[in-house]
C-alpha cells in the first residue's frame, strides 16, 4: 500500500492547523495591525535634555524578548555604521486583550533612551532584535544647548477616522514645515482610548513622521475610558507602553507621563492633564513657572481655557490656571477639545486699551474631521475675563506651525489644503518682558 499520499495530506492538515493556531489571535486584524518580528509603531519622544538625549519606543510580537537600538552621528554616506553605539532596550509585555474590544493578543513594547548625545547634531538610529529584524535607519537632530531658532508643529484633535482623514493633515504639515523639530498633539489623538485598531490608524497615518518628528503627546478626554464593564475609567492602556515620557516623581502616580515639562532651546513647554487631579497640577504649574528663566513659556492641555464651542466650559482652567498664566507671563497656550478654531489673547491689564499689548495668546484648534460650530456669543462672554477674540473659523481641518527666532514667536495656521488661514507674531523684549502682538 502506498502511504505517501496519506502522509502528505496529513502533513498539510497538521501544517494548516498549526498556522491557524499561531494566527488565531490575529482574526479580524488588518495586515498593518498585526505585530511581527519586525519593529513597528516607532516613535520618538523627549526624555531628558533635548540637546543630549532622546527616547524611542517601538512594538513587536511577543517572540522578540530582547531588543536593542543603535545610533550614530549621521554621515553623507553609509560609513556611519562602523561607529554605531548600541543601547539595550527595556521590554514590556502588553496584553491588548485587557480591553474586550481588542484581539486577545500579547505584544512586546520596547524602549530606549539615547543619552550623551552631542547638541545640534544629526543622528541616525535603528531599532530591532540586534540580529536579523531591524527597522530602517532614521534621522533626527538634537537641540542646541543654547537659544536658537526653533520650529514645531501643533495639532488639535485628530480623533475620528484618523487613517482616512487625519493622514493628509500630518503629511501636509510635513510638506509645509519639513524642518520642524517636534510636534505637539494636543489631546484626543484617537476616539476610543483603549481600542488598538484606532492606535494602529494613528501610527499608520503618521508613518515615518512619528519616528522622525519628536512627539509631545497630550492626554485628552478620549484618552480616558472604561476598559471593561465594572472597571473604573482610566488612561488608555496603550499610553504608557507606547510613549516613553518624562516622569514627575513628586506627582500622583496616575499623572505620570501625562504631566511633564520640556525645556527646548530656551523654550519651556509645560504639558498638563486637564482630565483629572487638576488641583495638584495647579501647584505644579506655578512651580514650573515661578523660577523659570526661559525666554518663551508655552503651556498645552487638552481642554480649551476659552471654549469657542457650545456646551463647552473649562471653568476650572479659567478660575485656577489662567491667573497663574497671567502672573508669570506665559506667552502661548495650545488647546484642543472643541473641534473648531479660535485665536484670542489677554491684554496686559494696565494697558487693556492698547490692543498691541498683551499677556498670553490662546489657541483652540482641530486637525481631524469631526467639527463643531462656533458660538460667538460664548466667545464674547469671556470679555469679563479680559479675553479678546482675534480670529475664528469652523468646519475646517487645521495644523499650525510655530517658529521661534530672535525676539519673535511666529504663529501660522494652515488648512489641510496647505493654505495659510491665520497669522500672528509675538515680539518680546527679553529684558523687560514686554510683548507686542503683530497680526
């Protein structure tokens, strides 16, 4: 009897069964959601002095238990590979199935903090298992150790249909400001905090830009949800595994990696979490501004201090945070949440009659497709708080480019088509702190 056909059929069946078992957790996933041995979701963040350090985080399947990142000073050819420095990664197993809306899948997130880098230097890095499975080589430039020209991009809420509709916004932003050093994402990066399909969209939409532009992510209200029935509302289960951010040890642990400060070339950027434990952050905000000698002070949080949309009101921000922003002369506040556009400012109190004098510029913007109508009456009501409305828009997807150079901070808002919509410049006397607004 010829058993060869039988054994061939049996081997085929066994192989098919093994394939199905190995891939059962991938059911329903798109190919760009499925983790593998190859690194994906690579993202740069600040961790330490931006002139001498940078953090990188990436993801693989659970078979990669040991990972590394290599870095070298960039050269005009590939010879930099002979002088790379290797950093061992911290690896964290993460169960996506903690949220019932995800496939019951364990992935590995890996992170490295590059240290002892040279200021104002272009570096190339790659991440992988140290042997066979590597990313491409990716470039970034460290900050200067002193004051100098800086440029960054700011996005309001991406949130909905991110791959379909936000991808063209971030790509147009890159086309408009290719030399930007970092990007502020002012909350609601996605819609459903724990849904990994949406995080997969966010990473795919940004593509290589996430691994090249250093990200400053801000936690929005949609980054907080209930991961399951009977479980308290909590920060996205993906947030800490996928972003390596500064930890303020003296703050409540629940605020770690959602409240932090970045000092970039004499610009202090303070990131607040406007969703919870705001009283504790009020003290933190004052501490970070009280002895701050930075030439420029920028604060970002998700909820708009001066909400331009109906039904929105961040009263706590106006009652408790705005007086501190006034007191210490914060230059710029970047918000999201309201899915519409508004730029306004607070004049210097003793010079309210002079529109060229002001204390703080406030921006609310949106980069995603979800749009709300403006409420002009509500904006007008903020006059009692000293707010002057300068420019508004609705039903428009925006991104903003901020450039700091010399004694000026230039702010430009662009539509998704790349057209300039709004522009304002702050001119500042660093000796006196006096500022003027140039529209």
